[in-house]
């Protein structure tokens, strides 16, 4: 079973699923592109099919190391032409389009709706940085807030799996594609 950290935490607090609290819990991070390539190729071949080299390259780029996206792209590209022996680049392109809509609806929109106004102000303050990392000091300055306020929202967003702590007062958005989604929503 996989899920966003805040959802897993909420589920584990429910008394009716005590058996889940005894299960092993692993934080999944970004999957290396080489591992994505190998997993896709091996899975396709184990299913009795092959995949064009350019199609495999396209799939790896689209997945961006996001485990859930790997599942979606793999399923969707396979399903595009299920009777053909070889998965084409066009199958991957169409499959990726479906997967991106799934990610937006199931992950990005859902996460966005569950954020408080303060959470969103914090995240929007991060968008002013050109790189993927933001300084909590800079975020506080942009918000006109003190360090304790910034720390509170940083902890909240870390617990929800929205942020990653990069150390030395730096944070980044943990959910792939969420930064671009926030930019579109802001505009």
C-alpha cells in the first residue's frame, strides 16, 4: 500500500486498522532514472512484449523518478495498444497524457484543497526562488513573519509530505509537479 505521508498518518491513527501500525513503513523518495528504465523494461519483457528505445527514454523522462507516476505511465502505455507486441513512443506519449491527468486530479488537486491559507502563503512565498530549494529565512522575510511562525508551517508541511527538509534552513517542495501546479493556480 502506498500513500502520501499525511494520509498514511491519518489512517494509522484510526483504531480499526491497528494491524497497519505493525506493518513496515518506508518513505519512498525519487527513484533513480536507471532503476526506472530497468524496471519498465523488465516488466514489459516479463509481460511478453518489448518497448522501443525511444519510447523507453520518453517514459523515463515523463516519470521524473516519481514512484506513483511510474505505475501510472507503465499501466497507461501498456494499455494503449494491448494487442501489439511492441510499445511505441506514441503509446508512451498518449499513456503519459492520461497519467498526468490522473496525477493532477488524484494528487495535486487533492493536496492543494487540503492545505490551509497559511500553508499556501508559505508555498507561494517559495515560488519566488528560481531554484528548487528555498531558505526559510527568505520565506519569513517575504511573509513578514518571525522564525517561530515559519517553523510552525515548515513542520506542518513536512508532516503532510508537501515539503522536504534540505538541511541548513533550506526546504523544497517534495511532491513532483506540485511547484508547477502552484504556479498555475497562483496565476
